[in-house]
C-alpha cells in the first residue's frame, strides 16, 4: 500500500515537472516572439498607476528598472534558456511516464545539474524561490531514484 502511494506521488511530481516544462517552453517562445519594446511598454503600463500612488513602490520601481535594462541579447538568452530547459524536461518527463529505463538516470543527472545551478544562482540572488524549487527537485530526485530501483527490480533477468 505504501509503495502504491509513493508511486502516485512520483507520478504527480513528474506531471508537475511536465507542467513546469510546458510553462518554460511557452515563456521561451513568448520571449522569442515579443520585442524588448513591447516588454518595456507592458511593464510601464502595469506599474504606472502604482508609481503615481507611490513613486517609491519597491516592486514597481524594480520591475520598471529591470524592463528598461532588458536588452535584446538578454531576451535571446532567456528565450533560449527557457526553451532548452523546457524541451529537455519534457523529454525526460515523457521517458519517465513511459517507464523508459534511460530516463531515470538521465533525469537524476539533469536535476542534479539544475540543483547545482539553482544553488549557484541563490548565492548571488538569495531568492527564496530558488530554495523552494531546489527542495522540490530534491524530493523529485528521491522519488525518481526510488521508482528506478523498483523498475529495475522487476525487470526480467537475462
């Protein structure tokens, strides 16, 4: 009964990773298609009222500064970054959901690399979201490892 529950949690976590990968792909495509002027205008429109009320609003001023400094090169980098991460994760999710043996160790390696990068970024940004994502990735890694051991145990011996 406990193994069945762990398997269900594994499937849900992999589906959540797949949903996150789809969002990354959509974000990457959107960044590729939308110009920096459009991004700047959108942020300006979204923050305008808040800045009229409070010219020192923390979030609005930071968003506006970020958008004004958002170069074409930065946009291309993030578009490529999001799209490539999303595609890699989608391939791994598809492999895991189909019980492809290669997908388990590949997912562990890729998630390990993502975690290393997230911790590196955290050392600069101190963003709590990176820690939350890292903890989630560690849980998913444990679930993948657990599932991999079960799948390998039930393989026919040759």
